[in-house]
C-alpha cells in the first residue's frame, strides 16, 4: 500500500471516530434520554476545553519520551473505552465529564496524526505543502 493511501486511511479513521458519535448523539440525547438543550450545548464545549491544553501536553510527551506513532495509538484506545461507557451514563452532568474525558483523549490525536503524516511525507522526499492537502480531503 502506498504511503499516500495509508495516510489517507489514517485521516479517514481519525475523523470517522469523531463522526461516529457526533452524528448520533443528538437523537440519543433528546429522543432517548429526554435531556435539555442547554445541557446538550455543554457537551460541545468539551471539545474546546480539551483543545486548549491537551494537544500541547500530549505534544510535549510525544516529543520528549514517546514517538508520535505510539503516542497516537494509546489515547485513541482510551477514548474508545470512554465512549463505551456512554450507555451507562445516567444524567447530563455525568455525561459532560465523560465527554470531557473522551475529548481529552481525542483532541491530541488530531495534531499527532498530522505530525505523523508530515514526517512520513518528508521522509519519503515529498513536499508537504503540495502532498498533504489531497491526502486530507481523500482526493
């Protein structure tokens, strides 16, 4: 499998994970749980909260102690475990903390996946500026 195809698959699964719960959470929240819209909005704030500090913290860890490829795998698996806990959540406040934990694991993986792609493209002798955008949009 070519490098560009592998990186395209990496990007696809990176955002597939996000989309897997993002597209269905509204139906589950309102039609199954009958929780409020205000609490629902708070769930989306977890992305912003986690984005403020987690990519930097995980980047430091990846740069100093662990390579980015291995560092990307661990939070993805931990985030998956957290997502499996969602059906057991009983109230919106608990859901906020579960989703914040999930986002703390997920948000650093975006920047780490980009780092992995950039390094792989550079090592393959490709120009990142022209080679990466088509990979990102699965062109």
